[in-house]
């Protein structure tokens, strides 16, 4: 039987273009699927809770921590004992978040995004890109809307609870794509981004349009804490912290009394806790931020994650998990 190889040449140009686009999409999907299947799993460790860990969170009744080389560990007894879970990747995982109904997400290097639907007992690799940037933080505003941010202005967003994700790039006024370290939302719906080089961005429409704010300094911002209707605390390098009471319109510098960089923060009902390099932890009243007291962890680990538990605090660090069971003592600097 003779096969007519010239049939496509007789098709209208528009149809040929559509076929080309479909084939291109199929090839990309196939390449992504092949990349996911070839991803190496994390190595099994003898003492996983002592390995470098970058974040810790509560997923339902279970505590979960993630870190170096795809490490995922869980605890069912508030941090007394830990179990390593099978991880679908060996890239460093930087942050995680719990959404609800057993569902959670973790992000990491190579634009990797992981998902769990059973409170962290098992994980699947949603996406990854060997040439991608590190994703550094993931937040959900509610059960449906979430954001993951990372290097070179990359931001992923979802409006269907993580079923699908859209990739965009945030660009500064001068055309620079800064590394994005955190995203947060105020009670009145404003979204803010903390970035390198003193860059701050804000969106008033749920993340569709981002405007660069006038920054109070030129050092990198590593994180944001929001509280009250419009209050935002931005923190970063060398102990710098700045407070805005109007959703980012203006900022005032706070004196933390230390010069160690802050990498993570937690707001409780009464206080804001900042933690970071050299084991430094600084705290200030939530209702009136400004007067800080400090505590330093023995061994001066680099702290990148904080979690309050009934037993005290869990600290994720480059020295593994640290448990602080007694209340922090806060000597005045």
C-alpha cells in the first residue's frame, strides 16, 4: 500500500500550525514526565533528625520537617521521635505548608513541587526542572489560593487548591528579576513580596499585578509577618527589621539589638519571634512591635524554621532539629 506523505502539505496553514502546537505540548509533557520518573529519591539516613533541615510544620496531627537532599521526616508524638519518609526527590527541600484535609505541599531546588494527601505519610513529585531556580517559600491564602516563590523573580500560583499551577516572573522597575524570599497577605487582602536587594512588591488584586514599593533599605528581605488589618513586619540581613502599619505604604526601622540575619519568623497570639544566623532568636510584643529581647541557641546553629508545639518549640536548622522544651529566657541585650 502506498502511503501519501504529502498529505500534511495540502492542509491549510492554520491546521498545520495547530498540529505543530499540539505536538510541541505533547513533547513537553512527555519530557516533564520522563524527568519526573528519572528523579532520584532521597537517601536513607541513620539519624535523619540530625541532618540539615530547613523547615518544620504541622500537617494535621503530624509534624513534618524537610531539608537537605530531599529529606522528609515526620513525628506522630509532637517531636519526641521522628521517622524518615520516602521522598521522590534528592534535591534540597526548602519549605512546606499544610492546606487541609490531609493535603500539603513542599517546594525546593530545581523548581520542585511535592504534594501529600495523607498528612505527610507519602509524597508525590508534582513538577521539577533540572535547569530551574530554587523555590524558597510556599504559602496558601485559603484552601484554594496558594503561591510558591523563588529565584530570579519566579512565582507559581494556584487557584484550585494545588491542582494546577501557573508560572510567572516578577520584574522590578529597573528590569531586574530579583530572588523572591517570601510572600504574605494582610487581613485586608493585600499581597506582599520580600526580595533581595531591598526589593518589596505589593499586589492589590490577588497577585495579577505587582507594583514595586519604595524600600526602606538596600539589604535583602528574607521574610514577612503580617498581623492586624494592615500591619507588616519585614525582616532580613544583619538583624534588620522594618514595620509598616499601612500595608506597605511607609516603613519604620525597628532596633532589634542584634546583627545576625533573620531567616524565619512566627507570630503567636501575643508575640512575634524572629530567628536566623548564629542561633539568634529575637522576640517583640505583637500588639506593639519595637522592643526586642533576644535568646541564643547553644552551638549557634543557623535557624530557618520555627514551630510552636505543646512541648515548647521546634527549630529547624543546619544542625538538625532542636527542641526547646522550657520557655525562652529573654535577657535584655
